[in-house]
């Protein structure tokens, strides 16, 4: 089995697809080593195991809404797009969504995956409770008032499969998404927080070598379908094309521009009913403090000539600080610098240390589920609560049933393995 882009091949000798929670509990209890697998959207060995993979997407979709509490509880393997449709039909919404509605709820929150918006927390920040399978197959609930919640949400699957996730909800709303082109780099670097905070959700796209920033996707919460939007945004000009091309030749899988849409159609970049992104790709992402945006982006831009030959596109997104221990936005408003690479595994793997060295002055945090070359000391420096997380993981899983080489390395739980064995993309 491979990940969704066919650039990582899982090494697990067994794959189980339990159809019920009780069956999942039995599989976990009987396994020596086990890892939960969601929508297969990771690009490294985080979800792999020398034992048994359990396909969480095989469990039935369950969505239970508690309107009085302002929460919804959903089965962990459910895709965000499916959850969103159920919420919208009932008159509710999530505060944000990732660019792909295809990703599973449990997998996304366990790795700190995110949408965008200076005042919007990542997807994990909406979690108000979890129901986890323990190493012996029991169920353990972590509630909103549990002091362990901060270490249990973005837990990388190291506390067991999340069979149910409770998230905060709000009344449904409309989103209008517009594309703007050719903002100057001087404007973006000189006023990054203002540019990124000028609408509900902003995504900036670049290949690092153009004189201007190629595209901004500006997503506004609006009160009515006929709400007017300006033709200019910080000097960038609105593109009236309904689905402007982002990746050459790829437009049909994008959500629409220039029209009012329900929130779950306007916030994601890609449509749920077709394969997302470009495919056949590798992804990397680093998070820095938003106040370091100008310095961090300038440092990467200086490498543009080396990056561009292997790049499909870079996306810049933002998120509000949270208090989750392993969240990439823990304790600081953050900028995410995301690279969608061509399937050039050797070249990308060699280039990552160069990018990480350029970002080193800004304390970068790598996305847990994407390719990186950060060593254990780098993870320890990037995540102040890493020691707390280690203690939590070893207390709830002392035998290491839910661990693997990748987790042992990044959490400092065991002897570090050679990095290519656990993180390198599969050659083609």
C-alpha cells in the first residue's frame, strides 16, 4: 500500500480494515505493534509499522451533533468533507477546513494539519474530546476539562487510534473566494500580517523566482450572495477566472472563485468528488512565528533558483496560536511555508537540509506528517513540551505498541534510526 500520491510505500506486513469499534479493539489488543491509518496523506513513515496497520476509514461514519454544547462527535476515520456536509445540512459549520476535504478527521488533528487565517486556529484547536483505544483494547475518553487533552490531540497516533473525535461547531456561514495576482514581494514582506489578516482566510502561492507573488486566494466570510468585493487587494488585481490554473494543466479539481458558497465548498482549495492537488508529489512544510515572516521568507527566497526546478508550488498560510503541546502553532501565531514538490526524491531529500539551515534562525517546526530532515535535537528545540509528550506516551503505552521508528526518533523515545529508512520518499 502507498500513500495517496504514490510517493511513500508502507512496509507493514499486515493491514486490517475493522468494520466495527469492537473489531478494532480486538485487533489492537492482539497485535504486538499497531498503527492507525487514515486517508494516507502523510509523506513519511509516521503511519507505518513493523506490525499491523488498521485502516480507520473502514469504520462506519458517525456524526452526532450536540447543539446545546456547540459540539459534534464524529468517527475518527471520517473525511472532513463528509463531516462538513452533515454539519451544514443540520445548520452548523466548522471554524476552518484544510485545503483538502479528503483528509480524515483523526489523522488531521493528530498531526496538527490546518487551514489558514491569522485568527483561525488549526484543525486540532477545535477538538473538545477524544475516545482512544488503549494498548489492551479498552476505550479511554479524554474530555475538554482533562489536563491531558493538550498532549492527547496532536499525539501522532502514539496514544492509540482515535475512534471518535469531538469538535467545536458554530452556525453555518457563506464564503466567497477570489483570486488576486501579482502582489509585489516588497508589499508582502513589508506588511505580511496585514496582508494575511485582510480576510477570513488567505493563501499565498509562489515559485520563489518570479518578481511578484503569483497568486493570493482570498476567502471572505460574507452575509449575502451579492456582497461586493474589491478588484484590488494590497496592489494585487482580481482574476475573474472561475478556476484559475494553479498547477499547469490542473483546474477541474479546484473549488470555484468569484461566487458565494456554503463554507464547506469555499474554504477548501479542492473538490471532494475528484482527486486533489497534482498527484505524484512529495510535500514538506515548516512553521515559523508570523512575526518572523519577512526574515524567513527572504531566507527561503534566496534559495529560489535551487528550489524552483523541483517545485510544483509553494503555499503560505497562517494560523492562530494554541496550547496543544505538539501543535506546530503551539504558543505562537504561525506562518506555514509549504512545498509541493515534483516527484524528485533524491533531489528533494538533498535540498531539505539547505532549507532547514536557512530557516534555523527562526526556530522552524516541521509538519509531523511531511518530509523533513530535522534531527531529534531539532525537534526537541522546536517543541518545548516534547518531554511532557514523551512522559504521556510512555505512561499510556509503556510497551511501545503504538510506536514505530519515526516516533522513536522524533519524540526521543529510542535509538535514532538512519533517517532515510524512516523518512525518505519512495523512489520511482
